[in-house]
C-alpha cells in the first residue's frame, strides 16, 4: 500500500479540518474529490509532511510517516501546488534548483519533455509564461527531483479547456510511460474519473 491513513484528525483555528479520516491509497493514480472545505488540499500536505496530524496515524509504504525526515520525504513525494510558485529566472534555473536539492543529475530536455514542454522552454523567463505553461513548468520542476509519487493539487483549476487538456494528456502519458504514482485532488468528478484508477470521495 502506498499510503494508509488511520483515524486521522487535524484542527485549524479551533475547527476540525479532518476528523477521524481513514483511507488506503494504493500505487497507481488516485483522485481525491469532495466539496470545498472537505480537507482535500490538507490531505496532500499531510502526505509529504508539510503538516502533521493532531490525531491518528499515517503510513507510507507500510512505515509510519513520522519516521521519515521531512526534506528527504519531499524529494520522494513531491507536491505540485494549485497556484504556480516558480522562482524568479528561467525554467531551466528552476529545474536545476530542484535537481540540486534532491542530489539528482538533470537532463533538461528529457525533463521538459516529460512535462509536455519542448526544449525551447529552458531559456524562457517564468514571469512571461502563461498560467498553463507555468503549471507544466511546476510539473517539470517536481519531475527534476525524480520522485516516486506526485501529489497534484487542482492542477488544472486555473486553466482554459485547451491548457487543461494538455496538462491532462501529460499526466496520462506519465502514468503510461513510468511507474510514477499520482495522488490528484480535483473539484471535477469527470476529471477524477479520467485521470484516476481509483476515486476517493471525502465527506463534507
């Protein structure tokens, strides 16, 4: 099993964001759906220790998540946030920064191609990219660390239909061509069915 959550609870501002939540997430592609405020984004943050639960237990590949050093875990379980958060500079400089953090060799063209971008993007200023291009640059930056798991928080929510379709095609290709596991949060049940081998619905 990739992840297992047992009776997990997390409070924020005196309110339970997650309360006694249990789920098993297998290898492959799992889509997480549910109403706004259900804790979908919080769940992703828990899976790579950007937050820790107040109650309950989380396991990654059968081992308690708290046993993993957070930075080492985040190199293996990489989060692509909903809003692009690229560093100033070029796409290539962002990829090199991520690869160096993870101690990985970087093949710029291969990494861009895996994220659905052509080699010309390496020298592009991230400030001049469209939102859809920024989203794929964020994906490329995550892939530069050669993770085993990608956590994707609403990866197409700010995109038009054409850009959404391009990102979805990229994610579908990644699943076909690698053993990368995906945990995807989406507000769109149809997208969840398109991209997930399994869909988990979080209660309100």
